[in-house]
């Protein structure tokens, strides 16, 4: 009996880390737009720097549009009343670092989600708004109010990308 000989490629750690987004500086660029400026970052430390400076309140509209959700929903994630948002936006003010960081991380999550769903925004948004067993039976969109929740949604996307749905 002849044995079949299969050839396998050796494991490539750099390629694997790049594919999962865990490769530190090999992360893909993220961009957030507002009325006044475009913000671009590709590392966590660059995101920290942008968050510390603050981003304009107008960037909430950009994220709202990308998620196809009303601005009111995004404001509820960051715990901000509509009146405060309206006043600060009209003053061209900048958000505090915590709120800025949440918006930046949500924007990164959108980028990653669309990448996982091969650029199909419709499929990503459908997944994003449906309840998910791996997230405790809640929709991913309901977890955007905390950094831990955003991380959990990202882990769920990681599982989809790697084919591990459990």
C-alpha cells in the first residue's frame, strides 16, 4: 500500500498575526472623519494620542452614518444627552478623552467588521444588529457602551474570521 505524501506549508507567525490583527504595529489603518478634520491611526498608541487631544462632536455623525443608526443611539452608547451634543457641536467643541476613545474604537470595530464580511457593509450591519449566541444572546450593537463590550464584539468577529463560531 502506497502512502500519500502531502506537502504542507510551514507555519508563518507574522502572516498569522497580521491576519488576526494581533501583530501590534501591523494593524490596518483606521480613519475617522469630522466636519473639521480627518483622523488616521494604525497603532493603539496613535489612537491614545488622538483620544487625549479629543475629537470633534461632529465625528459622532460619521460613526452614526457608518452604522446606519440614529445619532441618538450613538449618544446613548457614550452616555451623552442630545442637548449637550447639540450645544457642543454648534460650538465646534472637542469630546473628552473617554468619549473620544469610545468613538475611535467603534470606528475601528466597523472597519474590522466590514473586513471580516469581505467589504459587504449590508452583511456586516445585518450581523451587527441581530442577537448573537456567542455574545450572550444580545446584538453586538448593544455592547458599544463599554470598552469591554467593544472587545467582546471584536472577539466574536475574530471567531467568524477564523471559522470558529462556538
